[in-house]
C-alpha cells in the first residue's frame, strides 16, 4: 500500500517541520536566517527524490542544521544549563545533523555497514522525526509545567533512547545479540508512550485555544499508537507477529509519528505562541 516514494515524501516534509520548530524561537527566526532555512529546506525536499544534483541540493540544509547544532552545543559547553527541558532541546539539535548525513548517504547510494537502501533512508527519517522532533516537542512540553518524577524519567528515556535505538539496529545488522535492539526500542517506546500520556493529560487540563488542544490530543494519541507498534516490532525476535515488518512499520508507525504527532505538535505550539 505504501511505497518507498511515500517514505521519501515524509523525509521531504521533515525540513519544513524543522523550520516550523525553529520559528518558535523568535530570537533566531529573524530576517536572513528565516529565508536561508526555508530555501535550504525546499532544496533538500526536492533532493530527496534523486536527480543529477540531488547531493548538492541537500548540502545547504546540512550547512543550516550543522551550524545550528554546532553553535548550540558550543554554547552549552561554555555555559552549561542542566535544566532538563534545555537538555532535550540541545539533544534534538545535535541529533538532527545525523539525519541529514544519512539522507546524504541515501542520495549518494552509499550503504555503510551493509545496510540496505531502505534502512539508510529510514535512518534519515528517524533522526529528523524521532531524533529532532520528539525531544524538541518533549522539551517544549516540559517548559510549561513541573512534572512528576515518572514524566521526567520519560524525558530522559527519550533523550537517551534515540541514539540507543540506532545502536541496537546496528548491532542487529552486525549479527550481535538481538536483545540489544529489543532493550533499546523498548526504552524509547515506553518513554515516548509515557510522554504521550502526559501530553494528553496536560492538553485536556490546561487552558488553551480549542485548535491547539485538538492538535495536542491528536498528537498524543498518534504518538501512543506509534509506540505500541514500535514495541511490537522491537520484540519480533521473541514474539513474532506476521505483519510486524519494515514496510508495515514505515507505513503506519512512520505516519503516526510524522504526520500524526510531530507536525500537529509544532503547529499547536505555534498557535500557543501566537496567542501569548
């Protein structure tokens, strides 16, 4: 039902989602930076579908996200801010260039460590959405409220779980013990599921515009559903499920995370910021 072209469409949309996230920081989203980001995002989106100049068209996006990540990480090293919401923001910015690099690998037809082409492509998608959008949205949510320890623990699980899932998939590819991937996926899935419950609870109770509330509820439900599917897939080595395959995962899990959680989440935060 869903083809590789559908995955490329989701990846092509990712930079525009990132630009929407950047626009929430008014001190950064001004003048020339805004237009450079939008042009780079558009070029990257076009490059995802290949072509003679695909790699070159993706480079401006790599420059934007690489420079942004480098500045933020260096700023943190000079003046550390250990507030958990800030750590989630820094992690999101640091993971984003990883997605850009793997997208470049896909466009250059480079398959490191013997990964198949679809895994290379999906890794680019993973680090744009699960890598950037999930920690960033979690950090924004954390800034608005004092969380119980279980929710703060879930935020840590999101921050650490994103790279651990990549490690787990790599170790499985190298024929190492499959429990590494299972544990990594379970950590991220349970953490993100807990975040989804916290977001739903917050969205229902917090006074906010109706549109923003609806989008947050939609995002929370989509994230919860996507994480249930991720858990089923992560445990496939021990409890095989016939439909828990890579095509079904990027069709349903990927759609829930990108179009169901990430995009509505940033639109909702944009609505809130415009009302404040």
